C-alpha cells in the first residue's frame, strides 16, 4: 500500500522501470529486424544486430542517467537532513 501511495504522490518514479521495459522491447525489435534481414539474404544483418543493440543501449543509458542522478541527489539530501550523533 505504501508503494502505491508513493507512486500516486510522485515520491517514487515509474519512468525508470518503463525505460527498462522499452529497452528490452527495442532489443527484441533489433533482433527481429536482424533476423528479417538474415532470412531475406541480406549480407548486413550482423551490422544491424551489433549496431542496433549498441545504439539501443547508449540511447537508453542517456535516459536512465537522469533518474539515477536524481536518486543519488535524494540520497545526499536525506543524509544531510538526518540528525548527526
């Protein structure tokens, strides 16, 4: 129940999870596209497979960096707000 409340009040973000799901969907699409090229006797199927997977990884890493940095900044804020002993 607490998790649902955190999501509804925007204390917890769901976009990083959605980005991970979209990443795996993009990898699946890349593999399917490379397979399609392979079955239609194209000689560049391996280029599409390697470069497509690499480009998907790089693009989605840029998206996830924003959320990881936000989480790190929240951890710093919480550690500074905690009373010192």
